């Protein structure tokens, strides 16, 4: 009896991955536009990538419950992203309003004034207005497509456009340079020393280690950490070993990358410099979250070409794309 048959959970995982990869293959042509749309909404490279990933995951699960595929996949995918973003903004504003509303007391300000101030803020920065303007003016959706993407009517879209066009002014990005935690500097040094054990020691026991859109593991496994350093050896042989599309890694040398600590919009980031026949270029970006002096979350952006390009162009760094796919089968020998 095969291992898949004897372990239903493993078989389920394999089938789920196959379905997920098939979904990504079909929707891959829409991903650059999806990222760009999320970027306009969130105004942040990492928030845009997170929203795009969440939208793809939500679309995948929703599609599994639909009898037929959406007639307009582009508008449908943007609708999923719009709903996720609008809901998250409303939750954040609701929490912010709750935090700022004091407990009733003899000296409590007029609650009506508090509600009016909150309402003014929401009206001035209404998320549906921003989404409507971006879809119509940037992505050139028709009024009907905008209405579909925002789950509303054409009349409501026209009103949102009228209100929103005068308000869509991009705020200055946050460039306040944040202090770099010592553990981040130590992680960078351990990586460049190819010290996997040293890197692992800097992580919390329950830390999440993730290659965004590809895999996630617990620190004790160590597979992802080793792959971040030594995976380039497989990259250099992609033409025969599969995994990645070979044309993305043409000219890459099988030399472990080096990490460099940089600052983008005030946030410390780790960029991975890979060696190529014609010089070095950034192929990945890593973000670390820290709690109690140790790393609680590591997110490596490798199969996220739109995000990598966005960050590197902002920082003025040379970069190379890895594409979106990491699951291609091994090539068959040519006859």
C-alpha cells in the first residue's frame, strides 16, 4: 500500500498543493496588476504583497465553492482584494475609535462631538472611494466593472468617484528611521557566516519561518533557513532539476548569497545579494519581526517579483526576478 493511501492527511495535502498550483498557473497573468492595485490601496510594498497573497488565497477557497468560474476573472479577483482591504480598514478604524473613546465620566467630552469627528475621518478617507478612483482612473475599469469589483451599483460608483477624486492625494511615506534591534544585526551576521545553528538560536521556539506564497515551517525543522543560504546551488541547476523556470536563473552562480541590512520607509530590511556571471543583484528581501529580543517571525520574499522590483526600485538597487513558480517538475532528458 502506498504511503499516500495509508496517510489520508498527506494525500489531502498533496492534492491541495496540486490544486493550488493549478490555480496560480491560471491566475498568474493577473498577478502583476493585482499587486499594483493592492499597492495603490495600501501605499506600502509589504502591505500590498500581503493583501495580494490574501486575495489569492481567498479567491482559491471561494472558487472551490463555485459551480462555474467567474466570467470576468480580472474584475472578480479585484473584487476579492477590494473586499478584504475595505473590511480591514473598517476594522482598524473601529478599533481606533474604540481606543480613543474615553469611559463615561463627569468630565467626558460631548459624545456627539466624538462621533462626528470619527465620522468626518471615515468620510474623508472612505476606502470605497479610493478603490473606485483607482479602478476607474488607473486600471480603466468600466463603471459596470467597478461596480462588480466593489459589490455595489453604478450609481454608487459615480457618487464615490465624484467624492473621491478630489481627496486621492498620496501621503508622504513614513521615512522615520527605526532603531535596528540587535537580534536583526546578529541574524544578518550569522547568515553571512552560513551559521544555520546560530540563526536558529536567534528565533523564538514558536517563530514562523515563511517563504511568502511558497512554504512555512517551524524553526526546529531548519529546512527553510538552509534553503535561504544553499538553495542557490539548486537554482543554478534549474534547467535540469526543475523547481524554478530556468530563464529566470540564467547566469546565476552557485555561491551562497550575502545579506545586507538596509532601510526602506524607515523599516529595517535584509536584502539578499546573489552572484551572477555579470555581477551581483538582489533576488530576495527578508522582513523580521522581533519579540522579547528574539525573532518571532521571518518572512522571505523570493517568489514575489512585483514586490522585489518595487522595493529595489525605491532603494535604487539592481535586482533579478525569480518568477512566481517553485513547483516545476524535473526536466526530462532530451533525446
